[in-house]
C-alpha cells in the first residue's frame, strides 16, 4: 500500500474531513440573512417577546389577586405584584437580548 506524499487527500486529516462532510457532520454555518442573532425569524422573536411580557404579568397579577383573597385585603397586593411582574418580564427579555459570551 503505497501513498503519494504530495497528495493531500492521502493524509488521514483529508480523509477524515471528507468522511465528515459526507456524513453531514461538518455542515456549513447557517446563513444569518433570515435568522437573527438570538436564533429565530422576526415573527418568532416578536411572538416570544409578547408572550414573555404577558405571561409574567398574568402570573404576577394572579399571585397578587390570590394573596388578596387569602388575606382578605384590599387589592394592595395586586398593586404590589403588578410592577414585580413587569420587572420579571423585562428581566426575561434582558436575558434574551443581552450580549452572549463568545463561547455560547
């Protein structure tokens, strides 16, 4: 079994790369034209933003309302939990859009 020294395909690295390409393991990087940096189209990002904000507010109002019913208070706890829910929604969006380290 004689291999030519100058042929790059005869090296182990060349054959390994060819096999990985054939199996689809070395897929080319995805185009960023239709995707945003956080991994989705504009519609999916917009929908996620809306759901994050609304769900945080709904949970906070439900907790405040439930505590008001349990403790028989005026809607003071609901009024306290509304800004808490808004802050939680904004914090979720901050984590979504914050710059990621290079490793991630």
